[in-house]
């Protein structure tokens, strides 16, 4: 059923529905997602011997 429409088509179909609908993204897609980026859900950190890598950050965010 889901393969019959694109992600964009499904997103449009549910845009005004009163329910929680969101795509399941691949890791590469997630790292480029504007909401994910805005919330700093993954950060680049430096390991002293292994170099730079991605690390997830806390999903709990506080103001100030």
C-alpha cells in the first residue's frame, strides 16, 4: 500500500489530518533534516586518536 505513493504524496495526504504522521528516515536523511539539525540532535566531535565522528546528543533540551 505504501509503495503505491511517494513520500511527498503521503505527506500531502496527511498534511491536514488530526493525527501524528511522519516519515521514518535513513541516517543520511536524518542528518540533513532541518528539524533534527535545529535541535542539535547529532553533533560532530573529535576523538583524540580516531578523529572526528558523529555523536547523538541528548533529546532533552533546556532554555538558558
